[in-house]
C-alpha cells in the first residue's frame, strides 16, 4: 500500500505464506526492511496487530476487536485531552491511549515511533553543555526578575493581596 511517497510492503511475521491473520497480513515493514525514515528496522519490534491468535483467525471477531480497541483508545485519548488544561498528566494519558491504539493499528505504531525518536533527539539536545548553560542562565535571570518584582511589591504594598489594593 502506498502512504504518500512512502511505499510499504506487507508480509507475514515469518516471511512465509502461513500467516495468522485472515487477510494474510501480519506485519508492515518499510521498504526493504527499513523504517519509514530509512533506518533499518530493529528486530523484536513487529508492526501490526497484536491481537491473540484466536481473534486474528476470525475476520468478524478481529474486526470487533479492532473496534473495541479503537473505542477504548479514543476514550483514553479523550480523557487526556480533558486533562490538558486541568492539573493532571494530560500528555501521559494521551500517549497511553496512543499505546492502546498501537496494539492494533500500524498508523499509531508509526506515530509512537516518530514521537519516541523526537523526544530522544530533544533530550540529547537538552544535555548539550552549551544548551544546558544557556537554559541555566535564562532560568537564573527569570528567577532574579521574579524576586525583584516580589521585593518591589512587598516594599510598596506590604503583605496586602493584589485584589484588596483598590
């Protein structure tokens, strides 16, 4: 199947004709066994349905399973979206819902791989000594500004709350 300019071939897990899925498809590899970004695929990370064997054997049961997984993932992602403006782990819950979807849907697996790659790159950039030094300096300046504003407010108004000034 073609996804944009990225063509993928789909084959069974063992590469042979004896597939567990009713449609004969167990795994979607990148072209020539590479991931979409051109890196070789790491072994032990199959792409595709992780439903139990007895579910994958029956097409109606497998379709029902996919609908159930989709609705469960949608509920968890929806909860995460609600938690974004509230105090709570909104992004963690959203990625948990994506993980639920990734147990069954290739598109969610690819999104999670891309996200994991981007988070790793950001963590590596943050550990760069120049970037760390810049972040520490900016944090120090920000704290100094906040402390200065707090000292000015206390000197001018004392311990009076801002909404009681009028």
